[in-house]
C-alpha cells in the first residue's frame, strides 16, 4: 500500500465519519413522533431509514472482513427469492429509537476500521458489481447522505451542504453507463460534460470540456438527482442535449434493481410551499 493511496483512503473514511456525525447530530434531537414520521421513500419511517443504514453497514463490514461469508448470505437470499438488501431479514426491530441509534453507532465503529484495514487494490463484493475500497467507501458515504436527506426532508429540517458531496457527485458521473445498462439499455455514445458549483464555490468538472450534451448547476442538486432524492424539475440543474436528458431522467448511482426518480414536487423538505 503506497502512502499516497493510504492517505486517500483515510481521507475518504474521514468524510464518511463526518457525514455520519452530522446525521447523528440531527437524530439525537428527534422526538418519538418524528422517529415515526413516514418519509417520501417507500413509505419508510425515519426509524426504518436508520435501521436500514445500520443493516447495510453491518453487511458492508462483513463484506470487508469476510467476503466469502457475505457472498454466501447474499446469494442464499437471492436463491430463496427474497431481496438481497432490504430493511433487514426480519424487518425493523421492536426497540426504542435510542437503542437503534446506539446500534447504528456501534455498526459504524466496526465498519470504518474494517475498511481502513483493506489494501487499496482489494475488490469488495456488494449487491451490484464488486468495487474498489475507495468506491465502496463512497457508496457508504452516498447512502448515508441520501437517507439522511430523506430524514431531514420528512421532519422539516434543512442541512448545510458541504464539499463532502464531491465523491457522491463523482459517483453519479461514473454511474452514467450503469444507469442505462441496469435497465437493459445501451448507454449513449455521445460525450457528456458535467460542470457543477460546489457548496464552497469551487467548480467540479467531469467528462468532455465542451460537449453538445451537458449538465450544469449546483453540486447539491446533482447529488439529489443521481441519488433520486429529487426530480430534475425541482432542481436548478440545466441539462442540454438528448444524451444528457436521457441520463438525467433515469440517473441512479446506487446498486439494485432499476428505480424511478420521484415525480415532480413529490420529494421536498416537508413544510415547503409551492
């Protein structure tokens, strides 16, 4: 493991830890009624989202520490006709929110050092294609951020966007082809340019410097679209060209069966008007 790769891996894990800490800071302030609020995602309660994050973190830790055991469990559930990744094999536990919060924290405390111990060249199995360690960490960051967004939306809280969004936006860019192939579609051959303004004011770019097909606008809005937390129409993104338009209509940066974005106006911070 080179020192440069080790430093990059540790930096990525620090982003994951910081994102989880921000979500934790909100969760500790929620009332029992807010834990029971039904969100705009699959009819899950806030409680269910935290349980799902905990369940996923535990599976991620197993994938890092014992990939053979992880694959055996995943494949057995698929063979039995059940979903490979859900709220959990028995659904949400019947425990108080404080106990669930403690479980989630404990799971993260196991996951982060497990990922830190892996060599950068290792491929980690998951529910889609195997991933490099850095991509795997970004996937955990993305899921934590996306479920956190849904929780904030549901309880009417706003959060300050940070440059931790950069790896999530890059994941969104890198999964352009996946968004099409996951639906049995051929990815567009035309180059697509992505130019985003970060919360810090920095400009992040991917793809062709200049292209007929382009996506420009706030990085937060791009992350919301590729994580399917918002419909494109509810963002400030500017999309030009048929290839870019086709991509943004089905963008999906997470593993699993094809999922459709929310309808216009369907997902927002609860309490917003218009």
